[in-house]
């Protein structure tokens, strides 16, 4: 199984996403959103989920 490691820049982005979401919709929503984001990243790393095709 592949190990998922977030770069320092990614961790900063995730922290900012959390802060923004918490400010707009509350702590519960921020936690749900970040946990879902983490779960999706882990699934992509484990190759149990495919990324969406680019619209570009």
C-alpha cells in the first residue's frame, strides 16, 4: 500500500480550507469536508478511486 504524504504547501492549503469552511459553515462542516478530502486522497493513493477527467 502506498503511503500518502502531504507536502508542507498542501498542509497549508488544507488548513486554509478548514479555516474558511469553519468560518462560513461551522466546525462540524469543516471537519466533515477535510475528512472527506483526506479520505479521497488516501483512496487515490491506494488506487481504489479514480480521479475525474479534466474538462479542459
